[in-house]
């Protein structure tokens, strides 16, 4: 899986990318919203880790932009100043999970597994929707054949 890690703190950004790489995935770093949106327009990602408090901008506002323009990519909010209210607001705006800093390796891996599962379910849904469209397009011909048999 390919991840985009958006965090203004280089140490945290690099640590998250290393953990992702160590699990056999690929991670791209972004230090702010502008560079993150640019990368999202150029590359395809399976998941995003987004810091709640970026230096000059709100991670929640960036989350809004991401969910509007790139719906379907699972976003996990990460923060050192978290709380129940922040987590609820992030989930209300479209995040699939919330991870508080500092986090353990196991907590991080659990979140990665959740993102992977979310992505797999999304792909299954897309496949089923495609199949439904195919069946619907075949329906007139099937009905015509049934009527001719009578």
C-alpha cells in the first residue's frame, strides 16, 4: 500500500514513513497542506496519515479538502494534543481513525491494518457496483429474450 504522511514535524514524519516502509509499504512525506494536495493530484495513495495541528494550518481544514477532492482515500488523524472532542470532530469530517502521539509501534501497526482493511472493503464495494451496472445494462436484452420464449 502507498501512504501519504502529512506532518509539519520532520522527526514524526520520518518516523512514520520508516514504520510504513518497514512493513513493506511505501510512504511519501509532506510537510504542509499545499505539498500534500500537490502530491495527491500527482500520485495515487491508499491511505493518508494527517497531523491535526500543522504549523500554519488546521489538519481538520485539510481533511475537509482531501475528503471533498479525493473521496475514498482513508485518512487517519494523528496528534499530540488530542482529546475526545478532536477525535469526534475528525471522524465526523471523514477520518476513519485517530492516533495520539506518542504512539507505540503496535498501535501504529494496528491503524495501518485498519486502513488496509478499509481500503480492501472499498475495492470490493467498487467491484460490486461495477457488476450491478453491468447487470443493469444487460437487463433489457435479458427481458427481450424472456418475452420471446413465451
